[in-house]
C-alpha cells in the first residue's frame, strides 16, 4: 500500500512517474516560422544512408515518432540503416502566430523541409506521415508534382472522406453541418489539445478505460509501469497540442465537406492541386480496426492517385497502434525500413484497381475482430448499429437534401417578374458577401476567390465609367475565355450595360453591324480584328507587354482616380432588361439573340436545380464564354449554386482529364458533339476513378450519349433544351431515356406540343379556330407561353392559339411526346427535307443510325434536285476499326417509318462540324449523289432494304429527283 500511495502521489503532483529513459539525440537543422526541422543521429549524416522525412499530424507533437527509447520509430529506423529527419510544428498555442496557421502554411512548410533535407543529403526523400501528417504528405507530393521525392509512406491517412467518418458519423451529415457554419466562426474556433485528446479517447472508450484501470491496479509495481510510462503520459496528456482555427476551417471545407483529397482541386496558396499528379510509389499502412481512419477512407488513395503504384500494408491495429507500441515496433517500422532500403515488405500488397487489397480479409471481418478486442463490452456493437442505420437512410437523405436545396431556387424563380432586380452582377455580390473567401473560379491552375473577383470587377466598372459607358449601352466584347473576359462581362452587367459577346471564330464585322456597336473591348490576340471594324472605338483589357498604341488600354486607368457619377447604382438591372447578346448561325444566317436578366437567371437556377449543384461541385466550362452553354449553364449554374467554376482557355481532349483532376471537376459542360473526340480517345490515367458525376449541355446525339455513359459510368448525361425564342427550358433530369429532352423545368415558360402541318408550315386549327395538342407519338411544334410583359419583344408571336387572348411563341422546334410526357426532338422546321413523297424530318433517321455500334457520327440532309424537291440522304462516319454492312443499315432503319427513311446512306471519313461542334450538313448536300466508284454509298431498294449503289440506281435516283421536281 505504501508503494501504491507514493506512486499515486507522484502521478498527482507531476503527471506521471519519473523514468530514466532518454530521448533519441537530434539537432535542429533549420528553424522557420511554421516548423523546426529535426535531424536525428546527426553524427551519422555522412554515412550515405537513405533519407526519410517524418511528418506529424496537427494535433499531436513530433514526439509521436520518439515517445520512448524502447518504442522509438526514429530509433528503430536508425538501427536499420535509415537517416531520420522530422518536421516539428511545435505547439501552435505557444508559437507566435501559431493559431493563425492554415493548411497551406503546413503544406508549404513540409515542402520547404523536403528542400532542406535534399540540400543537406544530396538524396531524394522518402516522405512519411501519420494520420493527418500523411494527408500533408499526399498534399505536398501533389503540390511538388513529386519533385525530389523517392516515395510516400503514410499511416492511417484518409484519402476519401465520402465513405464515412470516425465514430460512424455519416459524411453527408457532417458536410451539411459544416455548410451551415459561417467561415468567420469556423476560422475562429481553435481546438485545444485536451479536446482532441478526449475525442480520440471517446472513439476507443473500451481501450481507454481498460488502460486506465490497468494503470491504477499496477500502481504498486513501479518497475512494471516504468517501460510504458512515457507512452502513457504522451497519450494521456503531453502529446496533444491545439489545432489552429484557420487550418481547421480549411480542413473541414476542403476535405470533409468537399472531399477534395479524392476529387482534386484543393487550393494551396492560390495553386490548384490534385493527388492525381502523384506518380511516385506509395506505401499506405491500414489499421484493420482503425475507427479514426477506417480502411475504406485510407484505401481511397488508389482512386485518388491513379498514376501511382500503391501498396498497402494492412495490420490488425487501431489508429495509434500503427505507429506506437509493440506491434508498430515489430511490424510497421521494420517494413518501413525495408521499403526505404529498396525492398517490398512481406506485409505489403498491391492495391487492386478498385482500391481493395489483394490480401485475404480478417477472419470474421472487421466487426468480428473488433468484438474480440472489446472483450464482450457492447460499445462497438452500438456503433455498428448506428453506422448500419446511417447507411440505410443515406439514400433517402440525399434525395430529400437535393429537394430541400432546390426549393429556394425554384421559389426565387417564381418570384422573378419583369421589374424584379436580378442579374449576374447582383448574384456575384451576394456570393461575395456570403462567403468572401470561397473560390469563385479556377483558371490555368490558379484559384480566384469571391473577394478577389469582386475587386477586379469593381475596378473594371470604374474603367467602363471612365470611357463613357452608361446603363443600357451595348458594348462589344471580343476575347478568348480568360479572367479578364469574365470580369468584363460581369462588370458590364453590374453597370447595367449590355454585353455583346462577339465570336472570335465568327463574322465579327457582321455581328458588330447587327447590334450597331460603337465600342468594342478586346484582348491583345484580337486587337487587329477590332481595329479593322468601321466606326467603332477600340479598347484593350488584359493587355500584356505587346500593346497596340492605337487601342485605348483600360489597364492604364487607375480605378481609385475615377469618381463614380451620381447616376451610378451597382446592379440596377431588372429581370426584363437586356443583359447579353449572343450570336448563332453562319454567313447570311447569323442571328443575334438577346438574353434578358430573367432569361439568364432562368437558366442559372434551372441548371443549378436540375444538376443538384452544391458548393462541393466544380463546374468545368470547356466551351467559349460566348457560347450559350458557358454563359447560361456553366457560369449561371455555378453562380446560382455556389459551386466553383473552372474555365478552360481552350478545349483539348488530350489534357481534359489532367485539368479535370487538377480542378476537382464534378460536372463538365458540353455542346453538340464536343465530347466525341474525348470518347474516341485512348484511355487516360486520369479518367480512372474520376470524380465527374454529370456531363451537362445540349445537342448531344443519342448514340454519343450512350457511349459517354458507358465509358465513364457512373457519370451520366444531363441534356437540356432551351429555346432561342422564348423562355422554354426542358431537361432530362432522370437520365433514363438517352435522346429524350425530358420535361419542362419548374419556373420556365409553360409549353405545349401543337399539331403542325409540316407541308404548309403552320399550326393545324380546328373548326373553332383553335390549335390542339398532339397525340402521344405524333410530330408537333413546340410552343412556349409568353408573359404579358414580353409581348412586345417575343418573336414568332401567335395569339388566341388555345384560348382567346392567350399568347405563345413558335419555337421552330419539332418534337414527339411519349406516353410518360417526355419530349423527343425531331428537328427544326428549317431542317425539314422536302422530298417529292413528303416531308422528312432528320431526327428519327439520325437517331436510328447513331445507335449502330459501328457509327461514330450521323448526319441527315437533303440533296437539292430540280425545283424545290430534295432527296433525303444520310452520311455516317465510322468508329476506328469498325465496319458497317448493308444489312446493319436495313435493320437500324426499320425503326423509322417507311415514308421517313433516307433514299441513300453514305459512309464518309469525317462529317464536318462548326466551331461549336454542330454537325454541318450543307457541304454534304452540295456534293450530291456520290459516284458509284466511291463504293461507300448504299441506296434503298423497292423492298425497303439497303444495297450498294449501282450506276443504274444512281441514274434512277437522279432522274426521279428531277422528274418529281418537275411534277
């Protein structure tokens, strides 16, 4: 009893028992604001040993690698021939400015330490880290793109938080909770060491209670307690330090709420980083009963770093047991030493492509082993029940969450009237006020925050005022997609002016004339084209060194010297005001489409709702800013939802997946056949385990749609339709019917599919003079309801269509509607082929041929004859290595009504496309009926099948076309 009392008194007074164990000798090789660099056993520095740099987690001291001499990691590694260095972040609560540190500070510090070690040793570094220190290891390796690193070694380090969190907390619940905490509050929360220590102990309460009970029962035996005393004191009190609030905020936002370790696109400084850039070998230690970093979270590194060769060493240990204790001394550190010395440890196994180890599982599974470890106590059982329940309701939670998210967006749409103040500029201001430090957009590997973007936009506004732009003025914008172009478009909108988005690949002279422009702002690349425009004042924005002196350089305007006039009010635009002008068509068919603030907001909120966009998403805009899909969907959807916008300066299928990984893309835009080159490209390492969940856009052919979903499952296509005339918006939200355009989005204009006379090009009216709806399956014209406030500007307006005094716009788009109410496109009225036998719409033929596995692209067009009659024809290009037989054509076109089938089908090397990747049929029609010698054309015979074209058949087709035209 005397020994027990004496030892208990010593523990009470000094926190533990005094021991004669000494720490492993080290020197501080470098000291900086955020870290000190420890070099253990510096006397052996010139021995030519391989080098390891060990990184601790934020909340634990660097002594985790040297708790006691008999269980010291650095001591064991040194004995096995390794030169050990350790990053020491110190105790932030005792360091000047320590509680202001961010994740970026720590990653940059580790990177700097790597440089120090390399310089001192002349060797590449094996970078190793425990728990969150391992996350720093991954992040540093990605930040450096592997430069100077021999390999990565991690112990219980999560790479995918989407599969669950400690204590069975559902990730979705944690992400939702984090989203509701303001940044200012989150950054102000510094987590003291005792809180983290208590949290870790609660995660393993059985083990914690058992160790304390054993300590009390053995207080009488000092010799028995002494060997484990330093370890006990470390875990009970001395090893824990505070977690800085800013670092905690970044950690929660980037890696818990948005899971950017897995998806990519996390920000270090202002640089975008992705683990997909890791190419050095990885050895990841997994605790099979680790409740803090469960195996599924740790194994995510295989999916996050698809280019790296990843090995797993799986131990029957918990989180601390991986690096501390007898099991670590016997298994972990000998394996690490063997790895560093160039071997593959026996306990290491290559991770398979799905992230699971090839080694056999535990007998009875993790749960069985955990129950044994718990010695019959029910704590783990309760946690298992909680986790199972969470998984069971996860699906329904996601559905209700998306519904709850979209309700405010749809409600805001319903409240938008012609006089409502709504605009791009206003929504950007709201976002900047709500989350000023959030990333707004990404460009060329850099991140730009809401605050930085607002500062730039406001500066451009002052520049516009300086050159005389006023509310309502139309100003031309001729730029490639770049930050200056985005800032200019937003600034014009904030000023209340109209941004006329001239197409760099279009007829700039014609487009400027259509809008009677007197000012055009350009970038250096297009300066010469703007200078050639008649009667236009040219301005330059975003200029580099090579500036043409004939242009007024707006970058030379000091915004602080510009006094805003009395008439200026930011974001004066109302829903009914014109905001943008976009252009479609080529040559004589160039048409200017005016987009009001309401029309933009309709697309923005509609995209955000249909795609269920959240701040965790990154929308990749790979189309030019002048394209409707970029302005209305990508930019609009990102702004309306708080998602990040990634801008591509140019679309390149070879770099698409590299950029998608670097930006952390979850949603990618497209237009027409844009993704065809990407889906035809060889497999890319970056597409394995990709994070893209949606491809959103319009005009994708049905066959390409299926191929996209097959190749990149579980990603799916979300196809939109937005009428160029009116405010009709359809979306295939379910994605279950490739080729269908779905149903109207809530908040968009009501639509009806009216019976339409294709021959005469007019609505079919009944005896009462009203139009009527089409039956399911029949071809009809889509009409969009016109609001009273828009009657004066609505194109192709018709009144009294279904009821007296109603008003509708004829969209010019023909559809079928199935029994479920989904709309299927048939073609535009301008695309109809007028054959002698009747009208042939292109849609059914295009879909039938595009569904053939051998077909890469299909186009349908008319071959002009004498007079107005045409010959219906189709052209297909084939996938590489594919072949197409006449019987394949015959079977595919059996699904098309006989009177709508083409007279000939050609196989061509390539179908021309426009700058917007829309298939061009004009050049094909001008070629007429190909010569028989070409040998790649098939004609429809009298039985309805398709056979190789012969001279006789060709003459008959030519004569029939001419004769029918004459009749």
